[in-house]
C-alpha cells in the first residue's frame, strides 16, 4: 500500500523507548548501540520559525547545562532484532543516515503521517479508541512504573524530564486512570 516500510517499526520504537516523536525522527544510526542495547538521544526534529522542520537540540536546555532530554534509553531484545533487520534492508544505513525515513528518504517532519496512516488504522482494526502518537510515550511510562515501581528518578531520567514532578504531573494520572483502563 502507501505505508512506508518502516512506519510500523517507528511506532513500535516510540512505544518501547518513550521518546518524543521528534527524537526518533532525527535519530541517526550512529546513536544506536546494539552491543550496549541503548539508544542515545542527542537531537530532535523541531518546528522552526515559519513552521519548517529542523533538527536541533532536544527539548529545553537551561543556560550552561546539558538537558536531561539528552539521555540513553534501553532497547529491548525484540526491538534490537527489528532494528537490525531494518538496518540490513534500509536504503539509508550509514552512521550519518537517519533511522526512520519516509518512503522518499526524507526525515519525518511531524507525526501526522504515522498517526493517520499507521496508528489510527491499527486502532480501528483492533476496535479501540484512536490513540495519539504521544500516547505511546505514556504507554512506555506505564511500563516503567511496572518495572521500577515508585523510582520516579529513574523514570524521569528515561523520559528526559528535568524533574520527577514533571513525570508525576503528566504521567502518573494517565497510568492510574481507570476510565482509560476500561
């Protein structure tokens, strides 16, 4: 069909790493360490003046400090296997190439394509409410709570938050939401 070949992997990657959409959109192969089972988040696609997409620093940086959004996140064995397979098939697999490209070998500029052409059809097929791409980040946060309990420092680090308060404020409510569970 008209769905580019790595879009499902991009959504799986988002759900299994908790990265913000712009982070894997800017991700280069050199920042995936298969041996250490890590992805190193160093840049993100951001909206510039005039609405154009550009690659720049991750989220916000305080004056003179490195942002916590520059981080490393673990990769599951299943995700590593999928990424290795994709790297072998990808027409752009050099260290400086982006991991997740559109079919025309351009970087994703926003999440609209993935949402409309992959995520929403998958939700419709499964008979569930349509999710936002950002909901995959919430999914990852809920997995982290399952893994790390109330170690909010660890969860905040994985999500790239400057404080645990941000993590609790934006993610704890979603995790403990019985209406969403239903």
